[in-house]
C-alpha cells in the first residue's frame, strides 16, 4: 500500500506532519512518499501540479493532502495558481465523489455558533459531485458581448453542465451511503431556474427507483442553505452538484463548531482517494504551530477505511480523537474557558498517546 503525501501550502505542512505521525504510530505496513504541490510546487518548479507529483498521486493507493493557496499567488495567471493543483488532481484522478461529513462532537457543542439544542448529536454527510458542473464546464472565458444588457461590453462566462452518467453515478453513491445510515437522501438543486438542475432532479429521481428502501427528498439550494441553520438535524445524506456542494459544505462545517475538525474524502470509481481536511491553507496562522491538525488526522482515518481497507485502524484514530477532546485539549479554534489550549504538535502527540493507551487496554 502506497500513500502519496502532499502537504501543500500554509498550515498544510504543519497539519499533515501530525497526521503522518499518527499513521506511523499505527505500525501498519505502508509506504509514504512526499511531494510538493500548490504554491510550494510553483515556487520550486514553476507549476502547482508538477508532472512528478501527479504521477506519484496516480500511482498511489491514496493521497493524503494538506491544503493549497496563499494570497501572494492571487496575481498569477489562473492555470498557475495553487488551487489548480487540487482541481487538476480531482480531474485527472477522476475523483467525482466528495464526502464531507459534518459531525458535531459532544464536547464541542458549545463551540457552534448555533444553539446547543440545534446541533447536539448532529451527523450530516454531504456528498458533493466533484468533477463536473460550472467548475469544469466548457466553454469558459472572456469575450466581447454580442447580446445581453450591454452588447459590445467586455464579459466573462462559465458553463454549468451535467451529463446523465455523471449524475447517475453520484446518485448511486448517495443512495448507497444512505443505506449505511438513516436511509434518507436530500438532493439539492435549483430546478426552478436552471435546466442543468431540472435534469439533475429528474435523473436522481430515476436512480431512486432502484433504492425503494431509501427516502428521497428534493430541496432548492436556497432553502437548503436556510434549513441548514434552522434545523440541521433534519438532514442525513445531502447530495448535490459541485458548486452548491462547495458552498453548503462550508456552511455545514460551521454548525459543528470548527471547520478545523472536518475531514473529507474524494473517491473515484476504483476507490482510489484523496483525503484532505475541509478547511484551507489559512496563511494568516501558518508557521505559528497553532492550527488544528484533527481534521487532517480524521482524514487519514477516512483514508484507512475507504482506500486502504483498514477499518479497525480508522476506528482507533477516531476514538483517539474523541479521547483527546474528552481530556479537554483544544487548539485555539475550538478553545473555550475551562479547557486546555494546545498547539498543533501537542495535539498530534496527544492523539499518538491516546492510541498507545488503547493498546495498553486491548
Ligand atoms: C474546496 C475548495 C476548493 C473548491 C478550491 C480551493 C478550488 O474551496 O475544496 O472546497 O472550490 O472546491
Ligand atoms: Mn470550498
């Protein structure tokens, strides 16, 4: 088993180092190889996703990814910006299914911006389609408008599009995931306005016929954004397109108290996957040793479960994380009076110690 480790930029290097430490502590037999990606790769090789990094990712069973991006790259041409690395990896590995769980840990109920009773016990799974939609649709670009409100003016355009197979495969993923949970799927669309999402709704409804045991509801994206803060526990599995999923998953993450706690998995048809925290590179706190490594450590757990067939090891990491939270250890993003503030490395060390303690019991 081979893991490609791509720490990236900003806090990426700090948090990935802790996840790697935790993986080593499991004493499993896998190989890890590290490569540059994002702004770090641009600075070293002139490209955010160098050939060698892409090859390493393609040949690995799984990719452990940190985060990419920094304001200093904002002026670069789009194809050289750090974000293109993650988009390029998604596209070239065919990682169409993005799992973003939003779980509110019991100990962090108070850290949510919503009232405790709204979020206690929250456990939502957002399944975001990741290789289609307006993110990748062609044509796109800039031109002189020939029609619209200002003919002759400079304009920019992107294309929102989904093909039937793209919708079918993500719908299957969602219904199958729902079978492992409470058998309810909410498909989020904008069918009242967009043809792309009327088609989405029609295809999801068709695929649903093969899953009569799962309940399907359709919801417009604006309503979904509202319901997520009004009564988030009404949701279980949410399936949606690339752009709506980007927005709703950030919103859902905040319900849990901290985006610093949320892992994610992006899978292709071969169960090869890229695992990364749901948060970004946070250049404002990079290099200070204060970032929360738990989202990345939990992403490593998802990697063990989905791509490396090591479910027990995944369970062990997840319970070690629960245990450090129960000990009251908190990075600044989840700190509250009465808890103990720790840095990135101390948090990683605490997870390793908690894993060791488990072995002592078993
Ligand atoms: C995410 C990020 C990315 C996205 C960016 C960095 C390209 O926001 O993973 O949610 O928009 O998909
Ligand atoms: Mn995003």
